[in-house]
């Protein structure tokens, strides 16, 4: 499995307040981004996998909504996260 508990704790420790902070928008967006990168590679190799493609589109939508929320709440945190994750906006 590509997303083990150790990987999740590492992501939450890096982007959240601590490794148990799973609710902050930064941690959730970072986790979504990690999953999106993995699913993108899978879809490139398996063109006929429509279920994974649908899951990928759903994740991208969730990440977009979370980024919009963060942008409305605190623009500086939003800009820092976009720069750190390397997302275009």
C-alpha cells in the first residue's frame, strides 16, 4: 500500500501542527496532494480504469474546495502552502 500510517504521520507532522493534527486544512490538502500524485501515475499506466479516474476527479474537487476555504480564512497560509506543495493557482 502506498499510503501507510508512517507516511500519513510524516505528512501530518510536516504540514500540520503535530503528527496527530489531521484536521487542519494544510494537512488535509497535503494528504490529498500525495494521493492525487499516486492516482495520476496509476491512471497514466491503466487507461481503462474508470473507477480510479473517478476517484481522482473527486479528490481534485475536495482539494480545490479545501484550498478555497483556506484562501478565504487566511491568504498568507494559503500562499505558503501553494508554494510549499508546488501547486499552480
